[in-house]
C-alpha cells in the first residue's frame, strides 16, 4: 500500500485544528489533511453533550476574533450553539473538505532522510507530511478513576465525555464522582429528575454567581447589521477577563486583597444559597481562588439543599456491584454511576500521541526527564517542522480562543518566513527555547500558583513534578505581540 503524501497533517478537528487550517490556507497551503478520531468536527463541543453543558466564559470572548457570531442566544452559550458555531466556521472557511473522521493517530516519527513526518494510524496505514501540527486540545483524554471494584459495577456507568442520551435518569438512584467545572453544570440538571443523587466530592470548587442573560433576536439582528456593536461588547468581556487574570493569577502578591474579595463574594453566594453551616463548610475550598479553574453558577449550591441530593466528602473505599462504599464503611446503593472525573491531563495528554523527533528524541519521555517546556507554547527543539498547539505554557488567558489567536499569528509569521526563503524545514533553537523557559519560570514566581496557597487544590494546572506549566504566565496582549514579533532567528530555517 502506497503512503499518502501531504504538505501538512493536522491532528484534531476542534477549534484549534480548524484555526491552524484556516491560517495555513490563508498562506496558500491547500494540501492539508485534518485527522480526528471522532465522527464529526468540534472537538470538546462534539464529544461533550451532558445536560447543562455551556461555555464558562462569555460567548463574545469564546470565539474567533475574525469570525464574531451575532447569533448567540445567551451571554454564556450552550454546548449545542458552540457545536453549531464550529460547523459554521468549518464551512465558511472551507476546511471541512480537508477533514477525515473516525481516524485515530497512534504516533508520528521524523524521517531524517526524507525530511518528512511519518504519521501512523490505528488501521495500520501511514501518512507522510512535510509539516505536522497537533491540535489535540488540553482536555481530550477522559479520566476513569482507579477505584477498586468500579469495573464490576452492575448498573449503568456514564462518563460525562460519553453521555448516553438514551439512558433515562428519571427516578434513578445516582452516584456521581467529581465536583469540578463539569459537575457544577450537571448536578443542577440531574437534581431535577433523579430519585436520589449522592455526590462524592474530593476537592470543593470556588463557585461565583453567574451574570447570565438571554440575547434577544433584536439584539442579534443589531449585531449582524452592526458588527462594531458586538465588537464593543467583546471589548468589555475581554477586558474583564483580562483584568481577572492579571490581578488574580499573574500578579497575585500585589492584588491579594482583590482575590480575598473574590473569595468573599463566593462565600456570600454560598451563604445565601445554603443555610446549613455544616454543609457550607464541606463546600468551602481551603485553597486560594485561581489555584484551579473556578466556576460560575446560580443553582449549584442550591442543588445541595434539595431533599434528593446528598453531598459525601468521605473518601471512597470501593465500588460494589450495587453501590459505593466509603472509607468509614457506609454503603450507598445506586443503579447509575456518573463519572465527572475530568481528563488525564499530564499522563495521557502531553503529548496525546507518541511523537519521535530528530535523533530518536521521544517527546513525552524528554518532557518528563527535562521539564515540560515549549518555545512560545508551540515549538520544541529537535522536532523539526512540528508545532504542538496543546503544549506546556500554551494556554493563555481564560479563553481557548486567546490561545488560538496568538498561535495563529505565530504560524503566520513562521510559515510566511519559510515561504519567503523558499525553505522546507524549520526548528526552534535550543538557545531560544531555554531563554523562553527561563522567562516563564521567573514569571511564575508571582502567580497565584506559587505565591498563593494552592496546597490541596489538586489542580490540573500543575504537572506531576509540581510545576504550574499549563498556563502561559503572561497577558494575552503579551502573547499576541510575541506571536507576531518573535525573532525569526529563534528558528533555524533551511
């Protein structure tokens, strides 16, 4: 079987992969294939379909800056609207025709002799590409907790990333493990229909009141006719999120009083919703806000005051065929187990596939032995013609689209220079990578992750070595500026 040849292989058909394809097509690249293991585009907004799913920042900010959507029905749009937006973008910018679904990439290896990437698929075939871009997202590998007996549970098991719409939850006795951002959205919805819901909490989450409102058709028409009006709203939401990031995360020691004020707001919200002092205490985090991603909800806390909802904070010892047994010996019988246990962030996602670069350097192994690092959050030395959009120090601000904005600019500058020189390879230098890593390490010292009280937060922002290397500790403005102006001699282009 002959190996298919492409100029560019992009792994992932979510917003990251689509953004990369759009930028490359703008530069004239058309021999592109976008591979995704799912059966449709949209990434996390295709995979996740659980009740209550919605974006957790204003929709005006959670969208491509070059493609505003005037049709959001709410300030915090639902998951189905985000999925629809992804389909709209794919069609408008002609990237759908480059996509192949139900295609799982297992590994990629740099062929030094051919100066190309050999990309191995699960069906045994291989694709060859001049350039490789991985856009597998930060939250792409679902985590199933390693709890004794969980595989022997006789009832229905539903992970939030594989929601079963055919399962009737009405009147069910449900056990739910996890109280992260997904649970904050899901618990109020389940509480409306189930007979009994027992929520097993390991770490409480900071939850602030949610200022959400519907956007009327008249306003939607205004946004469509006058895009500057929507740009103005985006300017406000971008500014608010940028301010929150700047004072609450990036410069924590200088604005600690504001972080305390934010925690006080969450406490007031909790007090108004829950009058039971003991229950409030169980739902109160012991770490500073910002150590892990906080959430917004007007009905999460109130859900625990319902007679059919019970919060369990004692650890789980095992799962029996008919229920869950806690470490103090108590057993709760259930017929449905919901896993809101998030994702294998570091162990399975960095990288999401095996990638072997120059001289046999294995990216996952190298990261774990030499610290997690990536120049400007996209490039790694000894990995020519390769960009990873879900890398250490990549995520910027509170919106994934902030990340995509500066990464697309980086791609435009880099590939534009490759074209200008009529070159075929690029590779970031060791010196540039080290300089960037040193800068990020220094900036982290004044973030909430290092200057705040994060012990006990169990935050996925921290890698297994305890370094907070997920987020880029700079403003969005800084990331965008460097994406457009980074020194071209930081790369060896030939």
